[in-house]
């Protein structure tokens, strides 16, 4: 099976903490910043997912970028999309904190291991390669509360750790089925044509969230494929079994809530938003949950139970069109923002 990827080293930009900068149109001033960045890669591994609507798994390597990654998260929310991220361990540890990383998870995305320093594992001894992967998992655990359950190898090179990946390191291998190599700065139409030639339900697309061009490619893919009825989901194997409990246990008093949402459609056409949310300042439950549909003023739609779960019906427009519902958990602490629990496209009536 072929392997693609760049032999160039990963991006080494000045370090800085996350600072959300608003909608995508503000990035026009950053064109010169992002030119000429190299790419990483991973082994090609087929994916198979059966859904009523065709599914695309967008995956993003080598971040986080101080500006582009938060803008990408906002863009994904606009389409109710979920994705999987494979940050470089030393980069996310330097640029993000636990609150920022939890924000990515709150929105329904996943985080996987991409080694600590984007190392070519085939050029390391067995012990050194394992240490590189273990260090990345430990670094992610400090930010998320749990160790990642999936791994993507830089340059597609696993070296000698392949047999140890699942048994010793506790991770599955995450690959791709479509690699448009946007690190070469191809025209967007070329990327779209490439993806059309590789379309299939459950396709896994490899991109890089430290690229200027990736924002424009992602916007085009989300718009075109959403219009054709595709949905965008995270890689299911990248959810750790203990993720929810570990995130709750890691949250300290004074920090913003953590949580997640799902859409549930009944056989009668009814729709509910369900999920969980936890605030260490309200450990007994009762946390207010805000919701908006299609940009209307957010209202308190539910409160969490003692088990920190919530569920409420969503009333759609009379014409039954698909709508975007966005949810926030209210921060009951003395200060801080209400964290987003992401946005989801409601199924048509």
C-alpha cells in the first residue's frame, strides 16, 4: 500500500498561546505569514463507516497554529462538522493550555498522538521511538485529562513500534484514504477534483491546520459536500474509553465547564439535543445550558441532572429545512466565558 508524505521538517514558528481572532475573512492579512510551510504524513489505512448519509472524516496534522487552528474550529462549527486533530506534542504543549485544548474537545473534535517532535520513527531505535510516542501521550494527557487512543505516524514511518502500538501503547493506527498534499500549494480546484475522484463513504482526508491554504480548502469542501448531503464526523477510534470521566476529573474549581452534545432524531421526526456538561463549581449538577438555532438569541434550554447530562427537544422551522443548532454550557464560576459545546446540523423534517 502506498505511503505519501513530505520529508521536510515540521513548522517551527514562534510560540504563543491561543487567541481567537474571529471569522475567516480576517485572515486575508496573514497570507505572507503562512507561505511555504512543509507537511507531515501518515500511512494510508482504509476506513469503513456505514451511515445513512455519506461521511467524510477531515483530519488535521502538525498543529496547532496560533491563528489558523482557532479559525478552523470556528469554520467547522459553521457547518456542524466534527474533525480529528493530530498535533505535534511539543507544539501543543508550548502554544495551548488545558482550557484551549478542552475547547476543541467540547466542540466534538478528537485529539490524537503525532509524536512529540514530529520524528521519523524509522530512524530511531526501538526504545527511542517508544519514548517519543509516550512523551507525546503524556503531554496530551496533561492538557486533556486522558491519554490519546489513536496515533498517526509522521511521514508514514512506524519503524519498529508497529507491533507495540496497540498492545503496549494503547492506540490504534489512524491513516487516510485521500491526501491532496495541500502543502504543495495546489490550486483549490485541483484539490476538489482530486477528492471527487476518491469519494466514498467513510473517506479520511489528510490536511494540515498550520496552512493558510487549508482554511480555504476546508471552507470549500464543507460548503460543497454539505450541499450534497455529506456529513463530517470525527474518527470514532480516536475517542478514549475514559474520555468523559477523565475530563471531568481533571477540571478544577474556577475553570470553564467541559462537555459535549449529540443530535437524536426520533421515528416521528422529532429532534432532541442530548449531551453532558460539568462545572467543578457546581458538582451536584443543575448547570444551565444555552441553545440557539440559526443565530437567534440564545436561551436557557435545559439544566444538567445530577449525572451531569441534559436532553431537550428542538423545534424546527415549519418548512422542515436543515438548521444549525449551537449550544453553550453556562460558566457559573466567578469569571470566564461560557464555553461552546459545538454546533450541529439538525436533520431535515
